[in-house]
């Protein structure tokens, strides 16, 4: 299949070599074509290549075009393809049956080349529109899970990700740690250097967190100047290492706003779980929060573990 062509990826299913040739002649200039000689092969090619558009014959030796339509609609709900039924039967009842089975259009054989090309163009417009809507939806979905200031996942994202990870930890019995982090005396940074300086510090802290979070772990901004880190597959003797690294890096970072240099520190509370009966994520987070409170109480810029 030639993917350098600018048009659509089209799957053509027809057991007649003559009709495959006729469709090829009509469309191969503008589109990349895949050919199936029966319904089963069409399903396999569909699964492998996820074409934008399908042109299918009605009668084929194994699956009919109708069954092909139904299976595409049933088994591939997440991907949209525009389906054109190409049939020698012009009977109105069959047209209705074809459209009801999930086809978007119906053309009778023998077809007019210009008409097939024009109807494929209609398909192009629909596929294009569909792709735009899908891209927008993905963007919106991502926005609802992202904190706009820091670009980190937000509380909503944690509420989706963390309970799943906690279930996995219980099922596969790997340790999971929740680290709550909170900037120290952050209010006074806002008061002294202004709200924009506060925002710069929040972004700076987010960068430090991100840089110290492995792909399989997770960091997020809970809100305000509170952040959360979830670390898995690490024993208690080792969990302090990355958190201590984060603590030191933020302590060492120099922020400069309007010629004035200042530094910030953060406090951390850690709670973990390893076993078979997972607690609610909110319970684990509450324990980490209590440990954080204790870190604040003991003088800030430090790490405390939750009571067992
Ligand atoms: P502690 O060491 O006990 O944590 O003291 P703190 O001053 O850091 O804590 P406190 O909760 O009293 O103050 C948090 C401040 O964070 C108050 C609020 O104005 C500020 N804040 C919350 N969200 C934002 C934000 O998005 N940007 C900025 N610049 N400030 C924020
Ligand atoms: Mg604070
Ligand atoms: Mg606070």
C-alpha cells in the first residue's frame, strides 16, 4: 500500500477481481488502497490497518458485506470508518437493510466512476470531521486532567490513576508509597515577592518533581502549594532516597524575581502500603498528610513517615 499518497486509507472488499480492478482504477490515483478478496480477510485487514473508509461488496463467499458492516460497528467502537456498500442489488429493501447494518452509503453495480469518486469525497469530508471532533475530545479530556499552571496531572487525574495502582499493588503485592509535599511558608513568598513569583516557584517545584519521577510513577499538583508523588516497587529503606533528592534540589534552587534572589524549602510526609487488602487511596493519602503535618511541626524542610 502506498502511504505517500495524500488521500484516505481505503479497504476494498470484493471477491470479484474485475470489480477490485475497477475500484482500483477509480481511486488509486488519490487514495491508498488495501484489497481483500473475502469478508474474513477484510476483517483482518481492518483490524491491522484501521482504514478511514471501507468499500465492500454485498455477496462474498464467507462474510457478507452486511455482516462485515455489523462486525466493524460492533467490534471497533473506538475507531470510525466510513463504509460504502457496493452491490448489484438495487432493491430498495436491500438499500435499507445495508444502511441499517451500519453502512454510510450504498452504490449499485455497475457503478459510474465519477459517482464513486464523488461519494468517496463525501466520505473524506465525514472522516475529516470525525477526526477533528476526536482530536478536540482528546484535548478536552487532557485539559480536565491537567493543572494549567504547572502542566502536572491534577487531583482528578490522581483520583483516576491512584486507586487503580493501589489495586495492582494489592494484587501483585508490590509496595506503593504516597508522598505528600507542601512548600514551606509559601504564603510569605507571595506576600514578599508577589503572586507571580509564587507561581514561578510552583512551576519550579513541579519541574523538580517531574525530573525525579520515573515513567511508571506519578506526580501531581493537588492544589495550592501541595503536591503528591506516588512511587511503586520500592522498599521502605529506599523510598527516602528520591524524596531526599527532591528536598535537596528545591532547597538548592535559587529564584530571582525583580533582581531579588530567594530560596524555598518543602516538607514531605510519606505513607506506604504493601499487602493484600488495599486501603482506600484517601486513607493512604490522609496518613501521608498526617506525616506531612508532623514534618511541619518538627521545623519544616524535612521528611517524616506515617505511623504504622
Ligand atoms: P506552611 O509552611 O505551614 O505550609 O505555610 P504556608 O504559608 O506554605 O501555607 P498556607 O496554607 O498558609 O499558605 C498557602 C498559600 O498558597 C496561600 C495561597 O495564597 C497560596 N496559593 C495557593 N495557590 C496558589 C497559586 O496558584 N499561586 C500562588 N502564587 N499562590 C497560591
Ligand atoms: Mg505550605
Ligand atoms: Mg498549605
